[in-house]
């Protein structure tokens, strides 16, 4: 053939050489000679043969990698071939060679970037022959020409278009035995969760499939079945286990699964917010060469982004050709830049999105979001004025987001107009979003909204009574589109409503209409949305409306009844056993980490872990999360640690949450309502917080002012840690990741998570050593220590208690100090004192407390927080009883006499106080039915010995 092609052969000879090379699959020769043929003669046939030879030369590359995972250079050659075929189809649409080639190319593109090719082929579908190839037959079906389809294919298509036929088709499928793998795909996409669940109960799903295929199809069916409710935590947990089991069993064989099936499964997992599992499936399929922005690459980039694989994201994006020409990739890069703290780059990428597609609202929304978080109001308002009105016409989620940020910045009129128009046209479609929009603004404390009495073609809005029914309607112009909740202004009812005043009635056609209230259109739309959201709730929406009673006396009982459910949930989470502190806190208050943390530290019924005793004992800096910050606040230890040279490090999310929480609780109008275990309503106001927890406010302010906000260095977050992020607050997860990435010790208050962090080799703070070292040299200050001691004494808070603290507490002439000493003896006495030589420390503490309260002229100080009674007798009785229980061998009388002798030695030379103490011992002995004669004998023996000795020494 090369000999025949030498020199300048006639077109017919060269055409024969090219056709022969194509038939023999000699791709290099075919392409070489086709190029010569086209350059020499340039006929239509030469162009067709060049296209065919180009396609043949691409086959080796397409066999090596799926087109969506192929090299960018291969994509460029395919694009050129696609355009060549489109041009040739315009010359001749009847050439079957072009039909074969064009349909094959369309199959390779799988609908991505092939709209023009589809239209060019569809124009000539009447000339196609379905018998030529499967690709042609499939395209004809897509183009609407289904006469050639087999009966099974017809049945599948009909089932996809008709609910009853779908149900019949699925029942027929389920009645049959195991199916070949190629027949399973339609069922997975047509079946509902119940039908999939029934199918999965079978021992074997596939006929003739391998063990891996059986396992894969079972996993895919499970994901299809369970992904209908992505917010169900239990379902997501079960899917996580199934994916983990599948990957562990078949990790070395994953590359044998078709990329289409694997990426379909990955996209399902992304919907379920499980990107780390999607990565485990598709990571083995990703090549290392230069890529292009195909759907598979976009899915992979999204997985990396959502799983916070920041380092890998940077590496992969550098290998994607023309990443700046993909709107999706620009969006990913903007979000990624924000994640890693490069805010300027995040803005730059969002501006590129606007330049690339100025008619697409998402780019404008992204810029609004960034401005709302990182720029002042002036800059926000300036940008909002640049948004074209045409961008805001279609009620998409990005458009609604743009309006949200515009209202936050003080521009309400445009949002008001848009929402009213959308609620007139499709109230059911927009009800949920409108309610979220409005209350989102309320919770964010937006600029004041000046609500209009009429907007555009909505002249007014009314709430009126129609016989016994109360209705809300929007009064619109005659040329306004009719809506479910509109009445025409020119209609009899419309004219009557515009004429009536509130409270007035009128009869129209024997029906009484009473105008209850004139409403601004925006408020009327909001009430309509609230009603619709409540009426059309399928059970998955937690939204509900509560109607307030007309009688104020019924208000508090109603609140107590309604809030009792949340209190039951709190009690259930509080009382569950064997739950780590961080996970329990997340269960109590999933959306508020600081509220959860303070609840955990102040509720004695919530189990607490012990303070960590592993890690760095003298860190110079440490990472704090919400639980660590709140611990330092309630114990009033923040200033102490800062004075000792410890630097507080927090993540950006933690600082934002802390500032928001502090602003909320320090606001003069702050008030919360709750019900106690008895079901009674209680409230906490800003004044209550200042009086009761002023030290907490001071500590939080100090932490805000002194903590350093540090971003993690660019790294890939550990996927096994990411897997548990939905059971943790963001502040906890981000603190853990910041510690891992920047090698800064973590001030971890949860023993379980701290141990996990430490065993992986990540830095951890030794809490016991740190707190002991920080407080060891400080003089005991009851005013400063009473807050943490109170929570500790009643079992709510773990602290590092020293004997200096116990002696300091005992020396404090305060009835509150006595109460705390009593509770420490009752709750922790055996743990603290039941060790060699420590029983005498217990006696010393009791003596010091007795001396402080009654051994001196000054009586207990009268502080407003002190109880009105004293607990000295309780301290003495419980303390002495504990001493008797833990003080070693010998009879009870011998041990009691030894305690008496110790007290008498300590108060030597103070007869009045000695007599008081002796009286207490006598009363204790008789109250506990002890043999006083034996006590005296033991006492005299001990005195004679001159020291306190064990019996028999």
C-alpha cells in the first residue's frame, strides 16, 4: 500500500489505500494517507475518510482510558473530530459512514459537550439505519425514533414514563429469578426503596455473575435504596459500613469495575455527604497524566474539596487543562481558596466566574457570599448595584441567595418585589424557601426592612372571613397572571375588599364577607408560605407553626407543654451511657457548640471524662475548641494560663462561633427559656448572667482578645477522622485538624478523642500537668476558685484539685466554703483521702474548717452568694465518719480516739475551742452508739505513748 501511494497517485488509488488501511486497522498508515488525500484533492469523500482515519487513530488512547479520564491532548483531538463530523453532516446528511462515526463519537462523549453534534445528527435521523450498529440504534432511540427497539427496551422506556407501567414492570422483574448483570441497571433506576429492599432480601441477585459483581450490585442497590433520605444519620452510617466492607474485600479488584458504575456510586455517596467514601472508590481509577474538565474529573475534584483533601486538590487542579474555562472548576477553586485562607484568591476566582458567564447567577452569588463574610457594607452595596436585573429573574437557589445578601446589606425593595411575584405565580413551589429566607434574615439581625403597602401589580393584600373560613389573598391587577392565592382588583370580591375597612362585613350573593385585616403583600405572602409549608409537609420537614392562645394566662402552660419534648430529648442524651463527651455534646445541641459545651460543664448529671494525663506537660501554645474555651471560662483559669506564657490558638470557625456566642449572651436583650426536669418554665436574662456568671463573660472576652486565629497549613485531612466529623461540632473537628496540620498540641477535653489523637502521633496537651503547674504557685483565692470548686463539688466538672485547694477551702470562713468542703468529702472523699498518710490530711482539713468558722472572733463572712445556714456540723460528722472508714486497722474506738487526740494536739492552749471540739466528739460517739469507756481507754493509751500509733506498735 505504501508503494501504491508513492509519488502523486490518482485520487482513486489513494482513496483505495486509505480505505484498505482503515479496514485492516492500520491506524498510522490510514491517518498519514488520509491527510495526503485531503491535502491533494480536498473532496467530500477525502474529508470523510480523514475523519474515519482520525477516529481510528484515537482508538488506542480510548481503549487505555475512559474518555472522561483521558489526556487533555486526546480530548483536543476528539473535539476536532467532532467539529469535522458536524461540518460534514451539513454537507451530506445521508452518508451512513458519517452516521456510524457521529453516533460513535456521541457515545464517547456521553452527552457532555455534544449538544451541537446531537442536533446535527438528529436532523438526519430519518436516513439512519438502526441495523448498522448499536451506537446508531441507541442514538435513534434518544432522538425519538423507537420503532426499531426490542420489546424489552420498549417496556423499559414505557415504564420510565408512566407510574403504573413502572410498578407493573418492577413487579414482573421481582417475580423472576436472578438476572444477568446487564438487566439490573434499569431496575435500579426504576425501583422505589421498598422494591429495592424486597430484592435485596434474596440470597443471590445475579445470574452468572462473579462474587465481586454480586457484591458490587448489592452495594449499589443498597445505596439506591437508602439515598432517598440523605439526612437520616442511621442510614448514612449503614451505607458507610457497607462501602467500607466492599472496599476492604475488593480493593485490589476495583479497577475491573467500569468507571461509569464506580462514578455513579460515588455521586450517590456525595449526595449522602460521604465524600471520603466516594474517594476510596474512585481514587484507584484516577490517572496521573494531564486531565480535562470532564464530569468524572469534576466529581473527583468535588470529592477532594468536600473531604478537605486540600493538598491533593492543589496537585490535581494543576493537571487539569483549561481549568479557568470551566465554571464548575472556578467555583471549586474559589471555595478551596477560602478553605485554606487565601481570601483574595477566592475573590479572584469568583470574579473570573462572572467574566466567564455573566448571565449565570452562581458567580454573582459567590461574590455576594464572599463580600458578606469578608468585606464591609459599603463594598457589598456597591457590588449589589452592579448585578444585572436579568440575572435575578429566574427563581433559582443562587438568585435567592443573592437576594438574601442584598437584604442583609440593607437593600430590601428588590427582594420584596421578586418574592411577591414568585409567590403569586407558584406559591407551593417557593413556600419553603421563602420561610427559610425570611427567618434566616431575622436570625441574622439584618438591616431594617421597609415593607411596602403595594408592590408592582399587587395592589393590596387582605385577610378576610368567608363564612367560617379565614382566607389570605393578594389583590392584583387585571393583567397579572392568575394565581392560587390571588383575586383580581376589578372582580366583585376584589372591589369589595378594597372598599371595606377592617372589621366591616358585606354580603355578596348571599355570602357574608368580613375583612379581618389589611396586610402588606410581603406579610401576606409570608403567611401563605407558612400555611403551605405546614399543610404540605410529608413528614421530612421539621417545620411547624404554633398558634398562641388568646388568653395570656394560658401562654406559660402552653410553652411548658411544647418545650417538654426537647427537654425529654436532652434528658435522654444526658443519661445515655458510654458516649464520648464531644459526641454527647453534639447530640444535645448539634448547631451550637458553645451552648453544648456549657451545658456539659454545668450539668452534674452529664458524665464527664477524667482530665487527660498524656501529652505535653508544658506547651507554649495550644489549640482550643468550644469545650476547652468554655472549660477555661467556667473555671476562671484563662488568665492564669495566659500569665504563665501559654498562647491560645483557635481555628477561624471557632473564633467566629465564639464571637457570635459572646455577642448573643452579652446583649442587653438576651433571654432564654427552658423547662427543668419537673417541667416548669424558667428563664435566664442578661442580668442573670452578669450577676451569676460574670467571670465567664470576662474570661470569654479575654480569650477573644488574646487568642490567635491560625489556619491549617495546606494538607490532606485524615479520611478516617473525616468519617466522624458529622458526630462532632465544627469547632472540635477544626481544632483536631489544626493540631494535626500545624503540630500544635490540642487542649482536648474528651479522653476518648484525646487518646485517639495521641495514638496517631499527633500533639496533645497533658491537661493534669498543665493545670497543676499553672495553679501550683498561686495563693488560694476563694473568690476566684469558688466557681470551679462549686461545679466540681457537685460532680459537674473535673478539675485538678490539690491539697492546697482543700486547705484553702477549709480556712475560708464562709458557709459556702463549708458546703463545698462537705460535698467534696461526700463525693470524692474516698478517692482523695483513702491512701496512706492521707487520712490525717482529712483531719487537718476538718480542723481548719472548724477553726475558721468557730475558733476565732470573726464569724463567717456574709456574702450574697453564701447559704443562709452553716455546714460545719455536717463537715465534722461526715469527715470523721470517713476517717473512721479509711484510717486503717484497729477498733472503731481506737481510730476515733486517735482522731480526738489529733484535734486536741492541734488546738492546744485554746481551752474554749478545745471544749467545743471535745463536745462534738462526745456527741458523735453517743450518736453512733460507740463505747465511750473504750474510747477513753484508747485515748489515754495514745496520750501516754506521746504519738499517734497503730495498735500493737
